[in-house]
């Protein structure tokens, strides 16, 4: 595997697997769920000592080259943040596009059209590109994203490949569960989210499992 860092220049081609310094990967979203990050940190700590490469290679991020030949990570922000918090310097990635010749406005438009960016803050408010953090350590905490992740693990909705599916559930829950409840009684908020997840008005959300039925 070719290793690249800030002192090296790497030729980028679609589908090329490389390893990049996490500190050099620019986010394309504003938030993560820090509870989700904590879970991933625990999984990293519990991996087998001999399984480091297997663990990392199974969780490759995807990046695109943008203006000034910078490297933008378009998924696995939670994974990248967890590794950074654990002191891991590099992570394997796949380069899936080279848009380095585009001006910044055109670059961000391209990412939006491909569903490769999620420019919304912890209140669900849309942000501009300048508001997106320049380092994974600066990603803000969105407790509703953590609630959506917990809801998925609890079977409230199925894993879905739709872009930002967990964030769509987070936005749904954000409008229906008080932030104070999420912060102070997460398990209670999860129980409420589980009831909400099977209502008919969630049918449009990715991974919907249908209305609740008693056995």
C-alpha cells in the first residue's frame, strides 16, 4: 500500500487505494454523533492485536481531490474521528474522483449533486462551505445523529445505502424529541424514538421497517 503524507505528492486515479494522514483529510460534513465516535473508539481498542490491518482495510474511507489538490473525505467521518482520538495517524482510503481543477464553488456544487456532502449543523441548519470544519477533530457533536445510530442498532430501522440515511432519521427525531431529553435521558429518548420509528409518517425515511405490530 502506498503511503502519502503532507511531504509527498501522490498521483490520484479513481479506485486507487492509498493511506493518508487523517490530519490531512478535510471533512465534507459539519457534525458527527460523539456517542457513535465513542462506540467506534471502543471497537478499535477491542480489536485483536494482529487484526489492525484487517480492521482498517475493512473500513476504508473514500476521498476526492479538490481545489489546491486537497483531499476531502466523503464518508466514514465517525471512523476517522475515532481513529484520530485514539492516536492513529493514517487510515486507508480509496480515491474516487479528481476535481482539483474546479474552482471552490463548482467543487462544492459537484459534491452536492453527487450527495457527497452534508452541510448542516447540529441544529439541522444549512451551512456554507466556509462553515465546514477543516479537520476531523473540529467536527461538532449532533446528539440526534447518535440517537439515530442507536435507533438503527436497536432495530428501529434497517441499514440503508441511501446517502446520509442516519442524518435523515436524526432530522426526523430532532423535530419530535426535546434536546433536553436526549442530553439527560438518552435511553428514554431512544425508547421514544423506537415508538416513533414505526409510525406511518416515517415511511419515506430510508430503512423503514413498517408499522409496529404486537406478536
